[in-house]
């Protein structure tokens, strides 16, 4: 299995372990700069659906196009990200992040027999449920039902959600042998572990002065190997990935009108406001000041 690592980007989703271990999101994609969710990971499972747009999901090194009506299951501890490619309407992209404990306790026969084998399968990083596949219609309908109950949160909604999640995992278990698998080599697993370590370092230290050597050292590899890992997964250099993340944080920080551009620039690790402005405009097509005026 892929090494279990914490990371700052998604810590906010984790709930009180004594509570119902599932979190529902809707409309989060529209709030992200460039309508793009950066690569991240978490130990929990994820299920997401598309309503109006065409989305590109990156799962590991693979890129999957999802059309309206499609859904995707993403296994735990798998690098993944998403971006909107097409569609004029705002894409709500309802999705849930949940522990297998939402189905049954970890020491139960149900968890051990039906949930754990899926979680431990390196060859099953994701499963796509297509809207035009009659055999998968029921899965998409169960997901719609889950979203409905999580939005309403009426009496006994947890039981309704649990029933539908159980149905989805029963589908995965019954169809396990026929589900498309991905052969994952030891090199690929090693590369993912390294990229997770380096991204974790970036997410936790972006506000500080960081060098390529620092990023590579987080995974105990050379600068050239760090560059290869980032090129494979993200199509950019480690330093470019650092700048992208700093700009993402800066973009979100601009909503706080009490902060000056200089304060945001410094907090996001940029050595000067001028450099920050140039990089921001290069990435988004407008300066930080213009964004505030436009209210984007």
C-alpha cells in the first residue's frame, strides 16, 4: 500500500472521529482559482459526481474525462486532482470524503470482508461510473440519494446514507474481478511516495524561503530525481509547483480585504510585491489588484 501521509491541503475535511465519519462538499470547485483542484490525497475514500460540465480528473498518472452524469470512486491515499474543461454553468460537483467506518466498524466482519480488500488494492486507484452504462445507473442513483440526504440532514439521514454506501461497496465487491485494474509497479509506488513527501513539504513550508535542494531533501533524493518525479505527476518542475501553490494561497487570501498586497505577498513566500504581481498575472491573466476590483 501507498504510505499513509498527512498533508495540510485536506486536513480541514477530517471530522470528529466519534461523529458520522463522512463529509459532504458541493460547489467547492467553483471557489478554486482556475476552477482547478490541485493534486492532493487523504486516507479516506472519495466519491464525486458531475452535473453540468466536462471535468478532467487526474488520479495518479492517469487522466480521466468525466461527462455530466458520470461519477468516480477514488481509493484512499491516492494522488488526485480535478479541473473543469467545459460547460457554461457553474459545476457543483457534489462529492463525499468518508472513512470505511461509515459502513461498518473496522473490527467487524463486514469491514474486514468487504471494505478492507478494496482499500488495500493498489491496482484499484479509481472506478468510473458512466451515465450511459445501464449496469452502473444504480450506482449513480445511490450517489444522488446520498447527496440528497446529506443536504437535507433530516431525521435518520445517517442511516439512509449508510445504506446507500453499503450498496455501492457491495457493487464494488461483487464486480471486483471485472472492474478495470491498473498495474502499479514498485517504481510508480516509490515515485508517488516521493511526490507526496515533497508536496507535503511545500504545503507546510510555502511561506518560507524554499530551494530545490530543500524540496528534494524532503524525499531524500537528488534534485534531478525530484525534477523527474514532478514532471511525471504534475508536468512541471518542483519550483514551478511551489509557485503555483503560493499563488493559489494568495488568490484565496485576496478575499480578506484587511490584508495588504504586501502582507499577502510576504505571507505566501514571495520576496517582493513586484515579483508577486508578475507571477500572479502570468498565472491568472490579471493582477492581484485587478482581481480585488473585479471581485473575482
